[in-house]
C-alpha cells in the first residue's frame, strides 16, 4: 500500500493521473491501482521510477530521498519532451526559457 501511496503522491505533484503514469511507463491499465492489494514487480517499479526520475527504493518506502542517480548524458533544456524540475517542482515553459537565457548569458560572459 505504501508504494501505491507514494506513486499517487508523485502523480498528484506532477499533475498526472494514475492512468497517465501507467501510459508513460508503458504499463497495462490498472497495474498501479492493483498495487493497493498486491506487490508490484521489480520491472514495473523501475518503469514508474523512471517516469518520476526517482528510485525504486523511494517508491518502496525504503528511503525518503527521491533523488535518482543521474547519467552523464547531456540534456538539451530546450527539449520540451524532457521534464525539468528543481526541488520537486516541475519547471514551467517560462521558467525553462528564463533558465536557458541565464545559462546562455553565463556562457557568453565567461562567468564560469
């Protein structure tokens, strides 16, 4: 039940329905809802953790740390298909644009 509650909380924070989370995770309908009664598979948990950029341990309640291990792969912040967040708040399109301008200005002025 704790896993379902954590997924429900994350879905609410991201303004997603459970059905949308299932779609993004490529899970069958009712998969997450069934987690109220049965233990989820490791594969399904991994897919949902990827949707929220968190860890399976967080979803299982083993830790309160939501941070997932990140890769060294570059991210293009202008790619609107990539969700950007800061302190568990998803950036709006305007915030993404402002961030992009800020980074560009820093790079052009050799701020680093």
